[in-house]
C-alpha cells in the first residue's frame, strides 16, 4: 500500500526527445549542449567533420544513448589514422598505441598539443604524461645522477609514434635521431670541459651511450650500470696511450692482445671449444664495449643487436608479432654460449628441453643477486634483471608430463600401438625465437585442433600418434 501511495504522489517524468532524432538536425546541433568539446588550446581536427563522424545516437524507449560508431575507441581512431595500426607496422610500436589511444590522448580537446592528456615534461606523474607509465628520472639513489635534459621534456629526444627497423636504436627507442648526433645537439665535443673530462681522447664519433645512461644513473656523470674495472677506476692508461692525430692509441698492438692480458680464460675457451663460434675469433671489441654497458659483458650496441650484425636471418625473426623474451629483449647469450661450447648450436645445455626448462620448468631456481638487482641461471653464468621471471610461464610438469594438457609428454615418448619411440622436444611444437601466433607454434600455425592433428590424426584415439600425419 505504501509503494502504491508513492507511485501516486510522484509524477512520471516525461521522456525528452533527443534533438538528433530529428532528421533535419545536423551535427552542429550537438555543440549547443556540448560546446566544451570544441574549446581548448588543442582541438582534434576530426571535430570539424561533425560529431557523427565518430558517434551515433541510439534511443531505446525512454533512454537515449550516444555510442561510438565502432566497437572500440581504437577502431574509430584508425578510421583516420590508419598509419598507426600496430599490426601493419614493421617496427617497435609504443605500447599504449597498440591498443588504447585514449591512454595518452583526449579525443576532443586538451590544453596540450596533439590532445595529450598531460604535458610530456615535469618530474612527477601528476605533471608528466610519460611518467604515468615510466619511472625515468624518479627516485634517483643517493650519489646518483639525473640528465638535465629530462626537464626539457621527453619529446626533446623522443618521437612517440616513430617506428622503423627495431634492430636500429633510433626506432627501438623512438628517438628523434641516433646518437651521438642526438647528444651533440646540446653537447659540444670540442668544449674544453668535455675534452678534459674524457682525458683528451677523441669523442666526436664515439657512441655516448656506451658509457652513459641518457636518463639517470646510480653513479655520478650518468655512468652506465655496468662498468669495466679500468674504466670505472679511471685507469685509462692501462689500455690507452695519449691520442695521436685525433685517433685512439692502445697500449698493445691490437684490441685482442690487450684484452687477453686480463681475460686469458676467455681466449682459451674460444680456442678449445668443441663447437666454435667464428664471431668470437675476431677482436673482442667487435662485440664488447671496452668501457661500460647496460648489461654484464658490455655488449655493443646492445645484447640483442650485437648478434644480428652477423646473423641477419635472425634479424628477420625480429619482424614477427610475438618475440621470445630472452632472444629479443635480454640477448642471444641467454641461451647460447657466445665464446664457444660443447653443445650443438652453442646451446648452454646438452638438450633442447634442458635449456627451455631452465626457465619454464617446475624446478626453475633463479639465484637472486641482491646487491646488483639481478637473478642468475645456468649456474650463475647468465645474469638477468630481477623482474625477469615475473612474466615467465612455469609449466606444471610432473615426470615429464603436463603440457599443453594433463599427461601430455614434453619429451621422447613410447607410442603404445607401435612400441616405437616418438622423438619430441620443445621445438616439436614451438619456435625458439619468435612467431606470428601466440605460443610461437611451429610454421606459425594457430593454436587449435588443426595444429594438434599434425601428430594426432585420429581425434578419437589420442594414443595413435603419427609423425607428420602419416
């Protein structure tokens, strides 16, 4: 009874008709109510095409809804900005641009150029759009250093949507140009202070990033995380003589002769390896920077590209959609022995499965190196970032069974019907470096029953295994 009285005393609100339901009304009518979407320092050029270029109005009884003309905001954006479609770009795409334009841009208007939600300068997340995801230049440790260029804004050095060959640093990091040209836009190689700081060694053609981190460092002068002992302790005369005619002069006849005075064990490994690496037979500085680097071993230009200089076939693998993290983020030496070894393909383990299960197996046991924020695998021979295993899938294997389904073997198995051994390992199903489908399945096949039928021709009898479907 009380509910009935309420219904009688409260008048029913009449449904108002949305102006866009009138066939004679154009998109300009929207601005009468939504004028705030057309004002600001940076207005999206699409606004000139009218609201209905991106939106549609739907009415269901008494409810009026304004929706996008596509299922997702990204699809709307790509209607005009097709050149930003990640799947069509051969290169490293800035992560937000892959799925969500609105993570950085306002679709209508903003106080910043390109309708950015916030400026790209400033030292806090509240001020700087880039710091919403990146922690560059924030929380510098005591005794560390921060590049003053950060205060000029991230766009001083970066173009967010710049893409190209991902093996080239310019495109991998969306730089306006590669170093040292980028650095010399602000720093003069002939400046007396610069020359003195580098002990009169020629630096005009040097790669600044071999020694310096462009953003921040736990050390003074933006020194890279990992530094060669003589360089770190300013013992330059251990390896160098005074420069002559603007050229570097070593204290030995060549780089390799110089390196083996301290690293004789590596020279012996290269010479005695059962499986030799031809690339290790040249000068050490073909692969290693003698001063510093972002990773242990000071690989140059970085731990991935150092191998692609010779292994151009693997550079092609870089173009696929799904990249194996150790191969294309950490470096080939995660799985391969660069100086030579005893195993085929210079693998760090005797078998493929032993190699893969070092990270993906249930017994994976990375050792934490607290003082340098790294973890070590392969008996300490490979060092990786401490967060590396945060994204590594661990397989629930037991007695060599359990992937991709319960009781499925991952190694050689006996075929019950024929009593013969079916040889298999991780590479039976997966590509080791990259793939165009999730899981990097062989021949870039999709993860469906057709792939399973490569071996299991008879879906009603999974014990009937036939190589190649024969």
